[in-house]
C-alpha cells in the first residue's frame, strides 16, 4: 500500500513570489496546446485552405486566449450551478470567490464552446471546423490538470482493497485508509489514452464535425468509467441509479457525441466549408 508523498504545493519560492505546481501544470497545458495546434495547421483540411480562411499560428494563440477565458468563467459558473446551486443562489457574491476552489469540467467545456462560437463568428469560419481543429489538442491539457490534482492530493478516489498494488493513502482526505488514485486513472484515460486515439483519428481527414463528436464520446465514456473510482462530492454523494453527478453530466456527452458522429457521417464526403 502506497502513501501519497504530500508534495509541497509551492514548486519554487523567489522571495515573496511563490510559484505553485498547479500553476506550472497550467503553463504546461498551454504549451502543449500551442505546440499541437501548430502541428495541426499541417493536417488536412486545414493545410489546404487558402485566402481569407487560411489557418495560421495567430489563430492558435487567439483560440487559446479565448479558450482560457471560457474554461475559467464556464468552469466556475458550471460548478456553482451543477454542484451547489442552492448555496450560491443564497450567497451570489461567493461565485466570484474563485480562491475558495470549485471548478467543473463540464461547465468549462460549455464555456469553451461559447468562446469558440465567438471565434468562428469573428473569423467567418464554420463552427464545427473550429471545434475539429481544437479537439485533438485538448486531452494533453486535461492530463496536465490531473497531474496538478495528484500533486495537491485533491479529488482522491474511493476506498480500495489494501492489497491492490497501487492503492494509496491520502492523508489530506482525513482518512488513513487505502484509496484508488483516481487522479492517475483520469490522467491515463481522459488524458493520454484519449489524446492518442483522437490524434490518430484526426490525422486522416474526416467529415466535418466528426472529430469533435469523437472527443465528446471518448471523454464522456472515459470520465464515466473513472467516476466509479473517484470519491463523489461529499455534499452530493451518489444520485439516482447509484451514479455520481460527474457520471450524469457525462450521459449527454456520450449520447450527443454518438449522435453527432452518426449525423455528420451521413454526408457524401468530407466537407470543408471555408472560403478560399
């Protein structure tokens, strides 16, 4: 049975300036996105688009800027609405108290979608073309976030059999019982595995919207599985059918991803609705 090493959350102290590991994982996520986005410029159909709709590195940087805003605003608002609506309706000013913690991936995803609707509109590009460009670049950022969760010892898993070779005690959880390292499971599933599958799928030109659909389907499935090992939020516990809030939020992603993939696949050929 392993024991979480309880890392110092501060990676580097420079006088009054403290650089936290969690901040470094965010920087790594941004770096991966720019790097992968630059590679994505050479994939089809984006590489052959010319004229006013040509894709370039500045687009990657603008998408990242808008995406960060969407993640922060959407993630916070989503957490307040999905996980603690009654509390935040009673204490609306605390919605802005982001230092107290509380972010939702599903809310962040909605925030990113809204931000990219604006990007697509402002650049006169098809929305699904933009989302197909982004989708394969996202899982590495999710992986970085799970590394930050593990370093901080937060979001521990459910109790596990102590004989499990990788079962781990998280002292910060208030219990010295063995748990599943669910952050690691999510790192491997919705981070690395989803990235490999999605990147390979997107290397070959697909019908517009199908790459985005595979991301929704893949993330939904992998997160749904990981939730069986992740400790549910204490104030919510398990909901109907013994499922966690995270699992219920994944259901529309799985159904929507599968439905969109089928819908977009009905066309005759890959469509690139770009001006040239």
